[in-house]
C-alpha cells in the first residue's frame, strides 16, 4: 500500500487528506466522508479505508473544513460546506489521479455523500454507514443547548468529549435539508446500519432505502456500534462495499 498526504482548496481553505492506493494499480477510486466532528484519522475511517485498499481500491479520506489538519473555523461550517468539500475532493482526484466512482460516508458523512453524488458525474455508487436520512437529525446531539443557540446565536458544546462552538447558521443550514430526497442520484445505493445503533436509529436507514432508486441494497451491521469501534466491524463494512461496488464499476478499456 502506498500512502501520501494531499491538500486541496475548498471554500477558500486548504483541506488536508490522505490518499492510500494499492501498489499494483487501483480497481477504482473511492472518496470517504467521516462522521460529524470526527476526522480522517478516526479509527473507523482509517480501518475501512485501509481494508478497501487491501481489496484493490484507492481511497481518499480528508478532514472537513475546520477539523483535524484542515484550515477553517468549524463554527463557520455547516452541512452545505461539507457537500462542497466533497465536491472539491472529487475535483482534486479528477485532476491529479482519477475521479471517484464510489462515495462512502459514515453517519452525517453518509447524508453528505448522498447530496454530493449528483454533483460528481463519475460516481456510480454511494454507500452509507449508520447515516441519518436528514441532516437536521444531528441537532438531537445538542439537547437543551438548542434554545441557547437560537436565542444567543451560538453555544459551546461538548461533542464526543471535545469542545465545539455551534452557531445558529449551522441549525438554519441543516433545516434546509429536512427531507430525505436523493432522487437526483441515478446510481446504486448501499445502506448499512446496525439495529443496535444508539446514536442513529435504524429507522433512518429505512428512510434512505425507501427514498433511493434501484439498484439499492441494505446490509445489516448486526451488533456493531455507531462508531464501528471494533476492527472486525470496519473490516466487514469494507468487504461488503468492495463486493457491492465492484458490480457497478465501469469496465476497464481493452488494451
């Protein structure tokens, strides 16, 4: 496996990513979107990406604007900027390597790749992992601070044990994505979710599946937790995405 650090511009900021590729050439390129407030170095992101590389795929994972090694102020970002970041990442791959045929998103990243896919014409398949059907689902994590955010304009929250500032503009932005509409995407959709997910209900997976066009598939992640903290669960996800995605990849040109 070959590993390189990359940077590209989105929303006026330099974003940092990691591109991992097989040594013998890739079956296709995939773009990975991490979960809300996580990052490219999140355990699930790293494990799934590397497992996919071992199965023949090249994978780019990056930090959304304002997170990890990427520039920007997280409090000024929102769901729309996440979508723009994904499109910018796809542009980078298209210019320097090969446009991504597969988009993979975990949690809110799953909702983002569903919205970004129609903007990336080379994308033939989208895989979601423990994703909400609507972006405003993430507001449930803000609890009683929602009132403060609306009245004061912002609030400082602890999310996954780390401090973040959430502004009213973020809430207003996700309200614009309150419907599960993915009818603009004509490619294949794979929905993966665990019935035991305590962060995002499996009912969200049902909504995504119903809204998606055929060909669409659902795979149960059995007893996996929301963050796929067990390595075996990340490996299972990668194996499923590889087998599923291979069916929809464009045929390589003949010699």
